[in-house]
């Protein structure tokens, strides 16, 4: 893993890298919940992971490759989720509740996929609230329509088809690695949120220790793709899980993601490791207007 961009490398010197994933130093102490410095002016593009030439030969082809891959594997995605006994569905709902999602709120779930996050959000906001879904993959939108009855729109995180100050929550589950630029994406999330609104993101995680990294690689790069092939009989589905691991392993560290959130103006931007070797959770808030 590495950080991207000169200003990010400079400001994260000493903490960015796989050996430091999971906690960030703050005032000489360590905390599982990390906070970062005050916002500055966004300065440059920050891709979420390094270029993966094994899958596409030019970075400008990455978005098309990802959308095509999800279109080809959408029918198998719930089967893959079932390999984890669908435990992620319950966790997502509980995590959203802990982050402050309540009845009557308006939610945008970006990269809705098969609606794993959106279904939990819909239960929490109730009939008084509303959950919207957006995804660039028509295949995933088709799968979402089977289980989710809120509004669905085709679109990308970097250019959301929604007005300013619309949502109480913007959510994204296991898809931040697929955007083209963290700064542009977070700027859009901030724009779409109402003042005081919350951003909630769930992403992959690799432990800081060498042993933890090796064990995580064995599970995610060997066991899970193999189980996926056996359960789906689809080489495309296995390829999806191969790609999942490679993007997680090559992702920028959590500190870089939090720094990008702060740079566009999010307050209380932080992350915490929720399942070592599996998932990391990011949250931030849009500032209230000055009184």
C-alpha cells in the first residue's frame, strides 16, 4: 500500500503504509477512532489505489473495466455474500444506527450494488424517510430492484445526479476503491449532503502486522476466490474476487482517505477498524452554517 500525491506523502510521512493501518497517532496517543487535521484547499487528484496492469492497460480504461466486470457478475453477487452467511447485512444496519441514522431521514447509497446497505438503511428510516440508490452498473441496478423498492438511478460517485444539500446521510459499502479520484468523490458527497449531514463508508482493511497481512492475503486471495468459483461455477465471479483483493492490497492507507475527506471540508473525519483483515469504517460530517 502507498499514499498518492506529493502533498499527501509529505503530510503523512511516518504514518502512511501497511505497517500503520488501523490507528493514527494523535497528540502522542493512539486511538482506534482516528481524527485528522483541519481542512485545507483540495490540491490534487488522489486515486484510491495504484494502477493494476494485470486487469487494464491504461488508467483511463479502469472505470469501464470495473463497470463491465460488475455487469457480468451481478447475478452472482448475492451468492458471494452468502459465503459470509449474510452477516454483513446485519452489521451494516447496526453500524448505520450507531452513526446516527434515524427514522425520517433521507439517504443516498452510492454504488448500491445489490442493496446490502440500502436495505438496512430503509429499515432504519422507516416509511417517514427515503433511501435513494445510485450505481454505474446496469446489472447491479437490476439486482437491486429485486430486493429494494426505493428510487434507483444510474450514475457515478464523482458526478452525482442530485441537487446540493439533499441528503441527511450519504453511504457507500465496499466500493470506494472503484472511484477514479477520492478528492472529487468526497467533494461530491459533501455537496449532496445537507448541513450537519453524515458520510458513512465501509471498506476493506489489511492488518498492520506482517503475519496479519499474510493471513489476510491467504483468505482473500486464495480461499474466498476458490469458494466463489465452487459456489457460482463462474470464472467471472472468481475474477471479481481476485480483483477485490488486489484493489484492497494496493489501496492507499486509511490515513490518506481521512486526509482527503478533511481537505474537501468534512468535519470529524475519522476511521476505525471494525473487523481486522476485513473491514474499515469511515465517517465524517458536513459543517452546519455559521450562525
